[in-house]
């Protein structure tokens, strides 16, 4: 029986046994763990007696830690020390006895299998199976003699082969096929844990093929921090070993993954156990990669991931101390002269934090370093202002020259989303021809439509599509679908443009009444007296030079022994100042010029050279926050910030200046801008033809209305 036939057989058990007891979406809760149990039972059957003998011997000797000895007795990385084999449980007549024996059988598995069963919550299904009286029927179905789930062949009486043995690889293939089918059945959640194989294969080729000639015989570590059901890791392992073999090398691949969803974690671990990779299964860890990193000191050769996007990670952030107090060295780093450069993104979307986690695990001292392929949605390209966590991750990546390429995938390539998705390819050992550059590939039209949608997925990457993308990447060629840019093409300065605050002062009776309230609230009677005397000296106004008004107020205040503090100046500004574009700018600070300076450059930064009272001074004006604006100046702007400012700002606002203390570096990547193809305008003849056709239809409709359809 072929792998596909066995998959179909197990798939059909659900309809045969579980229909009317479970809804279709819940079949997987029984079938997947039961498939694991049956396969493990078949593998362990030949050494069952040896395990029981060893168990009795260890119990008699009072040995507490029995795991290693029992694994040795079973010849596997797992065992079952109960008195039962699965076939012993089919003849029990009474439901409750079968229930007790089946639970005892499950309890006999080794701790690594127990973790799988626990995360599957398989024991929670037993009462339902017993109450519906289908547990025995379910077990019998999995023991059907026409299907062999054992690694050993089933023989005829004459020792000829009746059914071939099912090796670990084939069992893994069958299990993954079941996972795929169940995920497609439950397509509303499939994309969270299940990346289509065509996309995974593309990702694997993108990280392996560029260094295929550098692969040596030896050990390689592969990691996925959001491993889901583990399919990405197992495909990567398969492709890496295949490439190594093609180059005459023997590669030993060790897989590492972490998953926060219990059932999908159980699947990833069970899959490796079923393939005979019990040691690798121990490297599958349960828990949140962000707040409970299972591999804090590990570095990996290759990393692949499809992290959740658009999903909140606030609970992780809170567990890590909150955005202000987080100290995790994966996310608070030293970069660009900032010892606390933050890679913490908005709590509503943690996809870029997963990327930062992977980058923190790159190998720094090996020939090929580390290569990474990670799937993101479009927001990872541009969301986040300069200085935000998202922009900082992009900056960190690009300024370290780690980003090799970003590939835009076809729409509707995933199961649960039709939005635009992109594969980021990164390496800390770029080839010389790639240094200082980033390649963008638009592969949105390279696909084959599916005959029937699988959830939102309506297309697939064919082998020739994958080859076309890989060739475009490997050849680093430029064309309509592939463009190469210097790293600086994605960077910009976000500059803050200030305009001076211009205030006039009115000292009318109405203004005085308003200011009286202000001073009363501030409990400042002396200031009110100062203003009354200034009004007598200057008149009601309006006065278009607030600076002169302040000078007069200071003179009067000094005469009466009233200190003109900064607080009092703010009260005058808030209580009497009125914004007027025709008024003089409000001076914040005057500084004597001690040495010659570039007056023109100073003016760009808000320091104006003036002569006041016969002395050369630098004047700094108070900025008007309502007129404050920002501009994005590309790194590739000829002449930099100053040239941009002179060309784009000063002609429209001659009194503007840049506040250099507020300038922030940002990075964003716009596929739309680089690959935009304007639609050709329709010809006048086409437009005229459509209008005439509409006129004819409208006239016919009007005739029907007027004549009543006669």
C-alpha cells in the first residue's frame, strides 16, 4: 500500500468512526494523536518484553531515574513501560475497563511522548470516545491487518512479504500529509501554523543555493523560532542534505524549534519522533520565543520562519518588563552610537521582533556565517516612523549590510490571508558582489492558479516558478522584475522644521480683564500690577513686537522689585500674546558672538546673526509648535539635508529653520514605488464609444418608462 493510500486510510477512519460524535473541525484532535500512538506502538512491539523485564529489574533495585535504561531496552528514544500493547485493548467488553486500561497504556509512555500527548490534550478526548462507545472501534481501525504502520514487513506463512514495512521517512510523509489535509479543512487558522510547501521550498533554496559550493561535511544547526508544525524545519533538512549529497558531502543536520501553540508544538515534536529522530524531537521546545527564549546562547547556521504578523505580543512584552523597562539583549542593543538602541515594535504586531530574535542568533565566526529566510507582510517594509522599533530593525539590518534580497510573493499564496507577503533573505556573510546592495524581486506574477481554492490560497509556485525566482536571485540581474539598490536608497533623515512664534500684544480693557483671571488663578498679583503700569506707558496697542513689550515689563518689574521669572514670562505669553503672522518673531535667547562663524549655516539651524544695541549677537527665536513640520530627506539627496532644505522649504517659508537635535534616522522599503506600472490611459475613441453605448441604453430605458413598457 502506498503512502498516499495509507494517508487516505487514516483520513477515512475519521468519517467511519467519529462522524456524529465530533464536528469535522475536531477530527484532528483524535486522529493525529492516535496516529502517533499507533506508530509508536508498532515500533516498540518487538522489544516490549525486554522493556518490561528491564522495568521490573529497575523497580526491584529501587532505581528512580529509569529513562536511559528503558530507552536502551526499547532500542529507541522512547518506550512504553505499561503492561499493555495496543492490540491487548481491543477485546475488552466493558467500556469503563477499556477506558482504565487505555489510560494505563498511555501512562506507560516515556516523558517525551507524554509531553506530546499532553499538548494534544488527547486524554481529554477519552471520555467522549468512551461515552459514544467508539474507543474500541477506533483502536481496531488503527490495527486493521490490511494496513501496516510498522517499520517491519508483514509476512505470509511461507515468510514471503505480504505488506512492506513503513520506514521512518514514509511515516513522516504520511503524518505531514494528514496535517496538511486537516489544516486545509480548518483553513481559517491554517496560516498561523502552516506555511505551504511551495513557499517553504523556495525559502530553503534561497538560503542554501548561494552557498551550495561551500557546504562541507559536518554538522549544521537549523532554527525556526515560530516553528508551528515543524514543516519548515523538516523541508529545510531535506533540501540541505540533498544539496550536500549532490556536492559529495555528508551533512549532519540538527533541528531546533520553538512554538507557543500547544497542539502545533505537539505535532512538530511527534513528527520528528515518528521519523525516528527522537534526539531532534528534544530540540522542539514549547513556549513563547519572545518572552521565554528556549535557546538563549545558541547560534545557528540557517534560520527560516513565518512569524505571526498583525498579532499582538503585548502579553510577552508585559512579561519582559514592559516597553520602558525591557533589558533583553536581543531587543535592546548598541548601534549607531546609542547604547540602548531599541528594536521594540508596537505591541499590536510582533513580526519584526521575531526577526530581531533570529538576527541575535547568527554565527559570527564560521565561513558561511548564518543565512536567514523569513516571511513578512507589507507592513514590515514601511510601518513605523523614524526612530520607531520597526524602523530601527530595518536600520540595524541594512546598516550592518545583512539584507540580501526581498522577494514579493503572489497574492493569495497562503491559506488564511490574501494580503501581500514577502520573503526577506539575510546573511552576515554577503558575497562580494552583493556588499552594500539590496535586491528587490517582484515575483507576484510567477505562479500557477489552483483549480480549487484551499482557503484563501488560489495559486501555487510550480518548480519552474521557484527556479525562475532562484535564478533571478542567484544571478543578481536587473530587469523589470529584479532591481538592485545601494543600501542608502532606503535610508532617510526625518528633520524637524521650525517656524518662529509671532505674537502681538493687546492691552485693551477686555484683554486686561482676561489677564486678571489668569493672574488670579496663578496667585500672582505683582505681575498684574506690572502689566497695568506697562499699559499706561505703551497704550492699548495692538503692539506687534512682543519682545519690546517684555523689555518694558522687565523695566517696570525691576523698578518695583518684582523678579521677571521664566514662569511669569510664560504667563504674559499665554495671557496676553496673540498669534499674528505680521508680528515680530519672539526671541527666546540672545548670545554674544565670541568668534567668527558661518552666519548662513547658523540661520539654517535657527541661530540668526543680528546687531542689537551696537553689539553682534546670535538670536534664537521661540518656535511656534502649531507651525512645526517634518520632512523626509533621502540619504541619496545631493547635498544632503541643507540642499534639500534650501530647495524645498526656504522658498515657501523664508523664516524656517531646522532643529538638528530632533533629526532622526529612518529606513523604509517601498516596492510600490520601485515596481509601479502606470495603467495606460484609454483613447478618446474608446471613451466616446462607451458614452454612445450608454446613451443608447438610457434612451431605451426612458422610452420604456414613458410608454409604460408598451
